């Protein structure tokens, strides 16, 4: 039994009850199935599990953190709904996305419902003004991370703003700048919410002495998580990963750790061939296969993995500030699961 199975056994039912409670409030019965579809498709529930475990690691009662756990999972799914609309994604968790099942217009309305469910959950926290400010902050960070992610695309968008401000091609002559923007992007798009999940656990039990350690633990865990996600996007197994393999290549992304590391190492002709693939509209399955072959000729996978492990080491270092108890060890096991996962 891995750590997520253990924590799901402890908290999974209560987390799901919280999600359904806030999403079902005042919903039209004809709309209810569509509203709860996103959370019913599964997912690891990593973020709320971190919140509840962090609360206990800081010496508090996890039940005090249940509304905060709901907030972080609702934010996560709220962002996924819009991410899939933006990327025109058809598959997530091996199931149709909300937009694929119900259409883009319905998905937009469902996303709005999630945002208001988050507000309802905030009212049930110990200190609603603090949680409201932190929630607004992290949603803005995720939004900015998504903006940077799109700007790092090499081609494909027709939106005037993204066409005029595209960063990817401009950064290719300065690899260090490309890498720095990539790290900034994932720190906002992914790590910010995992950081918030850990901090919300401490805030829920008034454990101010834990906030610094939880901030660093969650930030570096989130960075490691995203770099691993990037590796799996290129080299994963779709049945385990639950998402289309090579999706970042099809979406023309330079904002993937493996692609960034490959661009540093490739010779001029291979680099040009990879960029030509990333610039094609559309990118075919055969193009993806060739891009993976080019990337595989480098040490990009190993170098990206090394970056993820460096972040993981920093995350574990933050936990060492909290001493040792059963729940700190659970947070440590979450970290280990993250850097060894196959999905």
C-alpha cells in the first residue's frame, strides 16, 4: 500500500463529501451531474491530502482543515476545467474532459460554479479573511503561470495577445533566460497551489510556527512534481499517466523541462528539426514520435530528473525543521511518492 492509498483510507471519504457539499449547494438538479463530473472522474486528491496531513503534522485536528482541503481541491479542478478549454483537451484521467463531454460553453459555466463553491468553503474556515486573501493570491498565480505557459509556446495560437507577445522564439538565443522563465512558470502554475495546500493545513490549526517550513516544503514539492510531469508527458505510459503522451509537443510547448534540457544539448541540425516539429500546425503522431527520438538522443531525461531530485531534496530539508512525528513522516512519504510515480 503506497502513501496515497493509506491517506485516502484515512481521509478520502470526508474530502469527497466536502467537495460534493460545496458543489451541490443550490445547484439545479438538471445541472448537478455536469457540475460534479470533474471531481467524480478521480484524481489523486494530492493537494487536500497534503492539507489534512500538514494540519496534523503541525499538532492540530485534521477536521479543522476540511474546508481548506476542499478549497485547494476545488481550485485545482477549477483550473483544470479552464486549462482543458484553453488547450482544447479531450482526455484527462483517461476520461473525457468536461469540455469534451459537455461542450465549451457548458464547461465555462461549470468553472464559474466551482469558483463560487470555493467562496462557500472559505466561509467555513477558521479565519475567512485570511483564507480569502490566500485563495485570491494563488488563483492569480495560477492564472499568471498559465499565461507564461502559453507565451512559451513556439507556435499554434491565433489569439492576438499571444501571437504578439510570444516568448518562446525570442528566448531560444538565450538558454539561461528560457530556463529561468520555465522555472518561474511552473512555480506559479503548479507549485503555488501545492504550497498553498501545505500552508492551509498550518493556518487551519493556527500553527504559525509551521508556516515557513510548510511554504518551502510545498513549493519545492510542487516544482519537483511538475518536472516529473514534464518527463512523463514525453516518456510516460498513457494508461498509467491518464493523459495523452506527447501532448506538450503537439501543443508546441517550449515550457517542458525535457524540451528545455534537450535544446541546450542538441546540435544545430537536430535543434532545427525539433523546432520545425514544434512549429508545425498540426503536429502529427509521427511528428511526436520523431521529436521523442531526437530528445532521446540527448541526456535531457536524466538532466530533468536530476533537477526534480534537487527540488525534492530541498522539500525534504524543509520538513526536517518540523522534527519527527507520524504525520511529518507522511508528508515525507508524499514527497517520495511524487518523485517515483509513473502517473
